[in-house]
């Protein structure tokens, strides 16, 4: 086991501006911190008083709907991950009132179990919270592309490195957090785990960042040479693009994160992960020469210039080669379902 490796650089920082241009920030294709963006949020101000004050503030919006908490033995060191077989998880889930979860967090220290409430829909579970604490980007971005606004609450816990299929704006509201982020091309160097089960719905890195085993995962050192670290204080906003891997550590006994996921792709598009799974079914185990040929076909039809694909064809013949609309997406989906149900 090696000691913890240092990230190559720190995230770019900007002064927290209102309203932030999130669309422009993700176009940078790198993580960006807006220091102090949410410093005046009532939740952030309450958290600066104490964790209990922050909990009391959150309970103002609680309507009694049970939440899901995740609990791991103190021996996992807050790292919600797998057992030694990588076929089962090293923690349990339980449903409980938010009031009880907050009480357990506030009463626990020392060898207390690792405990957190994962991504929980703010509007559904804490209605009215966003009336007083909200992220409103410029240009009407969220009006055109409504985000999923979520809250995370826990003690000293770790979300192992993973990626999301949406852009993310994450606000450290209470406590401190450390994000270690990697560009998407580092996927192989992060040693992704099984497709199922997963600790939180997404594939995670198998590397223990606190104690990396470089004999077993030697390319992890190359990933860390490309890593970006973001150290967040209460009120800081971190913005990063979809598909960036991120390892998230909560550094205090009581932590709250509020995040907004959004994507500008049309809702009628399918998730690309379905394509990956279908490619495993149809392409992965073909001979190497065939796969190289199919890579060229994908480059032409999927990753290349879509206008060049149809430039030599009469418009009436374009069919699915033309830009997709909802009607064509439905036709393609029906065709694929027919083919898959053979």
C-alpha cells in the first residue's frame, strides 16, 4: 500500500458571481470553484453557528417523509464501497425519519458508524427550501433545462470516484469537502468496478484513494498526475462537466452538500450507457479486425460531422441520418425493441 498520492493541480477559482453563467463554465471542460457564491444562504449561515443549528434549519422544511440512510461500520473508514468479493456492498440502507437521521449524526463522533443520506430530491423532501436557498444561473438555463436539485447529509464519509451523465453544480453548504476530479479519458487508470451492484447507481473506482495499492492498480499514479483537487469551504460552489470522474470526501462530523444536475440534451434521447451495454452484446466479442472496422463506422455515423454524412444524399432520403426529433426517436426506439426481442 502506498501513502495517499497528491493531485496534479488545484481547480481554477473565480469570485462567486450572481448569477453564474453555468453554461459557459462547463464549456471550459474543467472544474471551476466560485468561492463564497452561497455564503449568504440561510443554511450556510446556520451551519457556521453549529451543526445543530443547521439541522434545526433543515427541519423547518421537513414534512415527515421518510428518507433513505446508508450505514457502514466504523471499520470502513467512511468509504462506502464493496466487500472483499466485490459482489456485495460494505454498508446497509435503512429508511428513517429525517429528524432521526440528523439526531444520529449530531450525537455520533469518535467510532460512530459511517452514516449519510445520499442524493435526495429537495423539492420532494424539503419543499420550500429552495425559496430561501437556491442556485439561479444566468440566461434562464434552468428554465430551459430544469435540474435535479438534491441534498446530501452525512458525517465523515466518502463517495468513491465515479462519473455522472449530467453536468454538476455542487454547493458545500455545511462542513468542508474535498473533490478529486479526473477528465473522462482517465477511466482505465481509475480501474472501474463491476457494473452491478454499485454503491450509488454508478460504476466506481476500485482504488482506495487513502491507501492506494499501486502493485494491484499501478496506472492509478498516472490518473493522479491528471487529477484536479477542489477543497471547498461552506458557501463555495464547484461546477464541473458531465462524465468527469469525482471522488468526494466529507471532512467534518456534520456535512451538507446541495447539488444541481442538468443536461442540455433533448429528453427524447436515450442514455448513452444503453448504447454501451448494447455494444457489449453486439461488438465487444467480435474479432479484432471487425472491431476496428466498426470503429470506423461509428466514427462516421456517430462521432463525425453529421452534415458530412448526408451532404451527398437527397433530403428526402435522410431518415435517421438527419438530426433527431421526438418522432424519429420513437421510430428508432420501436425498431430497436423489435430487433432486440427476436
